[in-house]
């Protein structure tokens, strides 16, 4: 697995890029722009790509009027809001329950395509996607490899919570849970990302966009 700490890539170019997770009809992305003209263009791109469901993991403060905006612009798209702060604390099992249930229920329709997003698509969305991939039958390390391969800025810092949730759902022995958590920790050690630098680059780009529109 390649690492991306050499600074020879551009995190902001991945921010709002739709990243499909192989054959699962699942995509990761950042959020819709606050500028409504830009948001309309991005939403149109999602619809053109076949997106039928949005799973939004941001807080109410972050979402703004996106729920109403999507309902007005693309009423055929189902919008699930399952918000939580990106504060570094453990993710509760109920959050994964809600996000994975919404995702898997959508995918019962063979024509459905789901985009899972938070603000930047760095932590919350990749972690939820890992939980969904495990529920779809992937091994936790395969899920993390897939997510990082298609979205290089995906840190998925809550992947350990996702693994603990899924193994709890399957009734795994505590010994197996601890082994899996150690594997996730080793995966992060072997595939490091400078998350602070990524977030800073995207934040700076975000500010520069806002300033250019004034």
C-alpha cells in the first residue's frame, strides 16, 4: 500500500471527487458546496452518475439547507441525515446501526447507488463505508484497502469503532474482537496519512474559494 506523506499530491482535488467502491454501488465524497450554483452542478454530477441515495454524516450546523436543497433540485434522490461530530471520540454503535441500515436498505434496489459523505470525506464517511463493506461481506482489512485505494485522503480514523460494531453485531468472541482491533491499528501504522495536513490543505482551499466569490 502506498503512503501519501511525501506531499506530492493534492488533497483538495479529492475533496469533492466521487469515489466509487468497486462493485458495491457505493461512493465516498465530500459535501455539496455552500455556494448554491456550485452545489447544483455537483448534485447534477451525482445524479448523472446514478446516485439515488445520499447518506449525510455531518452535524446540523454543517448541513445548512442541504436537505431542502436536494429535495427541491433532485426530489428523486432519497436523503438520509445521520449526523455526528468529527471530534475524534469513539463512534457509538447506534450511529453505525443507522448508517449501515440506510445504506443496505437502499442497495436492496438493484438500480440504487449510494453516496456516503461527511464534510471532507476523510474520517466519518470512510469509517461508515468500512462498516457497510463489512456488512456486505468484506474482511475489515480488505475494506480499508479498498477505501484507501479509491480515495487516498480517506483516513478512516473511526475504523476501529466500525470493526468493533460489526464484530459485536456478528457475536464474535472478545478475543477475536481484540485481534481485529490490533489488525486495524497495524493497518493504520502501515498506511499512515498526515490528517492534519490534509485537513489544513482543504480548509485553505475552501477559504480561497470563498474569498474569490466575494
